[in-house]
């Protein structure tokens, strides 16, 4: 069964459309964009439109990207029959390897405490000897995407389990009602006992 899915649009302070996407959890997806997309620092306003199925949201996303031409979408964002749009905003180059937590915080547009938490959670890094580390931005983005996918899968599994438990409880209630309707009524207690 397909899940209820949101189509979201990110706008900058001037109202320019930055990005269109779909997600089961748009607020979590926003945090993912902020952690891995340089352009996300420009997000000033977000709109959401909910669809009953993921398939409906995918169709709406494709249409929105093709007709509205957001600055940072790549897939579906091409003039008909031509190469990718040249009207995209210029994205600053992000270094592939950084050598300090502070640089990493700047690359991902997060605070130092977030980087510390990512390290505690097992973020990939390479020891350069002593207390020095190198941080591969591409590997960290991949790690973040995997974590996001695991979180979504865990949320879906929990929701599926809750639905299964609710269905089982309903079946048990129905069975108890049937038994109750067929079972003889208990006799009134004897006053002599």
C-alpha cells in the first residue's frame, strides 16, 4: 500500500523557487537538504501539498519541475529536447575533503554541535595521525542519505506493525463479540452461597 506523500516547494526570501521534491516526512527531508545542499541556506519559505499515494505525488512533482523550473532540481528540469537548463543559480564549489570540524560545519551549513553529534553517531572520517582527521564531504553525504533511508524504513516498519496490530485487535474484538452472542448467559449467583 502506497503511503501518503507530500510535494514540497522551497523558496528563497525573494520568492524564487529553489527546489521541488516529495517526501513522506517533509520536515525531516528539509533537515537533510540543510545538511547536504549548499543552496539550502537560501530557503526562506516552504509550501506542502499532500497526496494520498506516492505515485500521485511523483506525477505532481514531475509536472511541477517541468513547468515551474526550480533553480536546483536536475531531474525533469530540462527544456524540451535540450540540455539541462542554463538558468540555474550558481552553486558555490564545495571542497571534496576538509580538515577540520569547523570547515565541515561551514560545508553543511550546520552548527559545530551538529558536527560533534554526527561524529558521535559514526560519521565517516579518516585519521591523519594524532587528533587530526580528514572529512570526505561526498562520503559524509552518502552516509547521511543512508541514515535517512534507514530512518524512513524504520518509521514505515513501525507504522506497518501498528496497522497489523490494530487489524489483529479488531479481529479479536469481532471474535469475542461472536462468542459473547453465542455463549449462554451466566446464571445469577445463588443467594445461599
